[in-house]
C-alpha cells in the first residue's frame, strides 16, 4: 500500500523539482552569471552524490576501459554543454520559452537515433517532430513569449541544450545494457563537474560572495533538488515502474514550469502559450510512442533518460 502511494508521489515530486528549476535558473541569473550558476549548482549536487557513493557502494559505477570515452562524452554533453547552453539561453528569454525548448529533447533523441542508430522515423514521428518544433517556434516568434523579450541568440543557444541531451542519451544507451542508469548518471555528472573547473575564476568567487540568501535558496534548489534528488527520484520510479509510465513525469515538467513561471515570475499564460505547450507536449508524446522504430536487428531496449534542467 505504501509503495502504491510512494510511486505516484515520487513522479509528482520529480515534475515539481524539474519544472520549478526553470524558475530557479531565471531567479539565480538575476544575481550571478550562467557559468557561476552552473558551477554552484553542480558543486552542491556533487556533495550529495559523493555522500551517496560513500554510503551506498552499489551506486559506484562499474566501468570498463572502453567506457572511458563514453563517460567523457556524457560528462561534456550532460553538464557543461547542456547547462551552460540552458543558462545562457534562459538569460535572454523567458522561463516559459526555455522550458518548452528543453521539452523537445525526446524529439532530438528521435532525430539522433534515426541518424546515428539507423532507427526509422514513422509517420507518427514526423508529425510529432513537426508539432513540437512548430510549438516552440510559435512561442518564440509569435509575439507572446512569457512576458520577456526573446533574443534570437538566446533561442538558438537554448536549443543547443536538448541537442546536447540527445547526444548524451544516444551515447549512454549501450552502457545501460551492462550497468544501471544510476551508475551511468553518477559517472556522467561527476565527470562533467570536473569539466566545469576551468570556470572557477576570481570573478566566480566575487559573484558567490555577493549572492543573497534568496539566491542561495534557488541555487540549493537546483543542486540538491533538480540535480541530486531529481535523478534519485527518477531512478527509484524507473526501478519499480515501466519506463513508459515513468515518462509521464517528463510530460508534466513543462506544464509545471509554465505554472511556476506564471505564479512566481508573473509570466503571462496567454492563448499562444497554451497552444504552443499543447503542440510541444503532443509532439513529444507522438514521437516517444511509436514515432521511431528500431531496425530489424535485435538491439537492447531504448534508454529513456530524464531531461535534466
């Protein structure tokens, strides 16, 4: 009985953590630069993950020599490329636009799978891809963009975030046949955090010392909530439910993000926002459910990784 209640509660908590993360990024960027925000976020997340590794030996990644290049790619795409692109892009657009851009990550995975893994995109997948990108274009260029002026540069750079996550997912796919997604996640996050070290500069120290108590609260939400707890909740749900059911939480994230942006940032929820959100979510659902078919040769089951924010 407890497990039956705990599982849906974990998915709701996951959607809240990742949805509100877009607002947290926007709030954090009011006080610090995109690079400083990323370094602080993963500094906090790493403390939690390292503590978990010390307390739970089973979470330690069991890697082979051939996995080293994959872990390097996971670290690069999953941490600095993804989060710096998202932070820099959201600095130049609204939280609503950023949330819907990132929500296209499963669509990017479908395109990448068709290109790299030779999987076939069905008619449903083509329709889903068109709907998802049409929704993002409507919100970004339709004159109603969540109450903030969208710069073209911000839109383009933010679009690199789901592209980076698509590469992350495709590279991680073969590894999950041998080790758990939790171990893959930890290996990628810790490696990516090391790649953020060049951004630890005197200016970062100055920005950190000026960060307000509220600012630290949002950074803590991103590090402990969005990164550490978010991955733990996702993996807990994935261990007890089918990947298809867990993916519902991904569909809820942009909805939570739009509501949080409206409540906290006063970003308007007008008709264009509603139509764009419906197009993106419908497109993602169509693409994930029968939009891509595996080739005739048997392969491991597809990886359904979370979309980090």
